[in-house]
C-alpha cells in the first residue's frame, strides 16, 4: 500500500512537468527518448549536471550560503530526509530522473535505479563534501539499495496477505 502511494504521488508530481509533452506509450518510445535525453546538457531549459561533482557544484551555486551552512551542520540522514520533498523533488524533476538525463544515467551506472535514491545519494554526498568528509559512495549506494529492497519486499509481502 505504501509503495503504491509513493508511485501515485510521483506520477502526480511528474505529470506537472510533462504536460506539454506527448506521453510515451511503449517501451520502445521510452528507450528512444531515454537515449536522446542522456546526451543532452539541457532539458526543458534546465542545465543537467554531467556527474556527482557537477551536481554538487550546481546545488552550491543555487543555494544561499547560510542555508548551506545550516545543511552542513545538521545531522546527515535527518537533514537529507527532511530536504527530500524540497530540493530532492526539485532535482528529480528538473534533472529529469524519471525520463532519463545524463546525470540519471551516470547514477544508474553507479548502481542507483530509483529517482528518490538518486536524490538522497546526491544530498548525502553533498553533506559529506561540505563537511570535508570521505564521501563513502559505495556505502551510501549499498545502504540505499538495501532500504529499497526492504521496502519492495514489505510491499510484496503485505500485498500477498
């Protein structure tokens, strides 16, 4: 039930961004659009970072210094969780994580498949970057994957009962 709610919420939010586009109706159309999107440096007027380092740089450029200081001083997981429906949603929509972009493609190659996990990964590594800590990318990816699998299993078990 919880997973279904997340899917519905994601579809509702993403529908605002794709209102001017023709919907993709087949896997082949999606693959074709994805192949085009991962080559673009701009989608819908928004600059798409090439990799994690550029994503960090872009967020830093777009964020007030006082807010960055507050973000850096807060506890990592808690602040990233709180910011998920703010800057996290902004990244997912503007950096085109659902339909594909060069950044989402880079993150998929790193092992992240879900847009929410991609946003959390960027936020958590940014927090560590600002605090001059080792990024521990592999640990964060493993943790996010494990949590995603746990959620999927819980939904599957609950739906079977």
